[in-house]
C-alpha cells in the first residue's frame, strides 16, 4: 500500500521544504490534487544522471531524495539517463549507475528511460521554436558568442528569417557542417540579468558515435533544452535538482511555456552535498583513473558509490548519513 502523507511536524518531514511543496500541490485546489486517486502514480520524480562517469556520494543524496519522496507520497521515480553528449558517455557507466541505484535499495521497475529515446521529439520541438521565431541558427564563434552574451549584445545572425534558420538547422542535421560552425540558440532577452536567458544554445553539432543511436544524429540537444522537455514527456510532477540549477529555472519554464506541452512540470532545487576532503567532481575523478593515480573507479579512496562499497560502507549507513545532513537550500558541507 502507498505510504500515507507524513504527520505534521518537522521530525515527520525528513525532506523538509520539498515535502511542504508536494503536500501543498496535493492539497485541495493544488496543482496535483487530481492525481490523489492514481494509485502508485500520485507524484512522479526522476533521477537523471549523465552516463559520463561513475556516480559518487553527492549523487546519492539526489537518488535518496527523489526515490524516497516518490515512495512517501505513493508515486514513482524514474531513472533517466541524460545521454545527450556522445563524446563523453558510455554503456559501461549506464550499467554501473543502474547497479548503484539498486545497491542503495531503490527499485525503478520498468521506469528506465534515456534522453536519446526522445531525440526525434526534441528535434521536432526545436523546429517548432524556429517556425515560431523563438530560435535561430548562430554562426558566430564560441569566443564571439560568449563576449556578446557577457555584454548583453545580440548576435549579428539573430535576425535571420525562420526559413533561413530552418534551412541551416536541417543542413546541420544532415551533416553538412563541422563541429562549432553553427549552433541553434533560443531567442531570449539579451538584457536579462539572468545569464541563462541570454539566447542560450540549445543544439550543437557533434560528430561522434552515440552509445545507443550510433551515427543516426550529428546534432544533439544541450541539457538546458533537453531535460525540461524530457520531464514533460515523462509526466514528471516535481523536477528536483541541485542548487546550481536555480538560475536555470527561468529558462526551464520558458521552454515549457513556448512549446506545445500540455502538462508542464516545475523545477525545485536543494543544496548539493559537499563532503570536506572528498573529491566529487566526475571530471577530476576521471583524471585520477586515466592517470592511474587510483586503481579504478572502485578504488576505496574514491568518493564513488562503488568505491565506498568496496571500502565497506553499507547502503543503510549512507542513507542514514544523508538523512542526518538533511535537505535545505543552503549548501551542506560535512
């Protein structure tokens, strides 16, 4: 049976303000009130790792929060791989992450998804933005683009017509250009103090073989465009991210407002877990492995879940640790 909503009181809400948000959404008149009769599907959360490395203790917090909230409120949590960068992603990492989630004691059942399964739909939505004058193909260099974004200046290619943009975008799709020659950008507001709204790139050219789709695509959606639309496709009710995505929420909402999406998900942020003297950057952990500073991803000195497991840390101990740290909007340093 689905767990009943927790009783009133701070001790009954181990996930703090996130539970308050969900309970308000499920209350009479709340945006999710109509879902209360959906057994096993009252709320939907997701854990969306990129398969570009082994997950670490910081990811454990996100896994525990998302799966536990779904369980508490009689919902489900999806495991979705955000595999939109073929240059960095491998099937090895997919398999390792699945093992780690199961080791923590969570069951996603049949709800295993991949961003790459949605590439056709994401491409259609990109064309929709072009058709409606909400996106353009930019041919400036990365250096020029960054300088103008920092200065709040528009690209000289911003006023291309929808027809011109569509032609170029389809040529990008067909492999006629090299990496970096063009990108597709949303048309935001270059005067917005939120840098995320300054014509963010949403598609780029990558001539690399994808671990699932092979050579079918040579253009790929960037995370800021992809993840909100993936949430919409999957019917996610509460998209729970770490705090660095707080500034991206406005962009997340911009896409769902400007695309023909019926059920619009909402994003909420919590502070990530930082452990003193514990390296948790996947990029830096990868360098340790590549330069043979450690014996591998499961070296007991690593912060990866497989490393902690080899060190003798139990899943229950890790869950207890995360629960004691708690969930706030202030960065946790332990």
